[in-house]
């Protein structure tokens, strides 16, 4: 089982759409999903604030913008 990390923040429409897309994909099933609000940490905000939403598996990251098809192909490769 892989860990999927989802970097996000509140009131982010792109983040909400990306989370919906992620949860709908069979490639995400059976994985542990951890969400991290980047606004709660200055270092994370500096690293991810302009790139969210970001999906990470290990060292691999997929940053916005992406659509469901791109996310699905990325998960097939890394998750």
C-alpha cells in the first residue's frame, strides 16, 4: 500500500476539484491518503503555496494544473 500525500489549503477550488478527481480514481484505492494544509507551515507555504494542489508519492510529485486523465496516468506510474 502506497502513501499518497495531497498538499492543499482551505478555500482552494483547484484543490477541491483535484481531491474529487483523486478519490474517483481506482488507482488511488487501497492507498493511504494524507492531506497537508500548506498554510499551516511557513516552510510548506514557501515550497508549495504557488503550486497547489500537489499530489506526491514518495519523491514523485504532480503539481497543478492537471486534469483527471493526467492524474490517473501519473498514479499508474507512481502509486
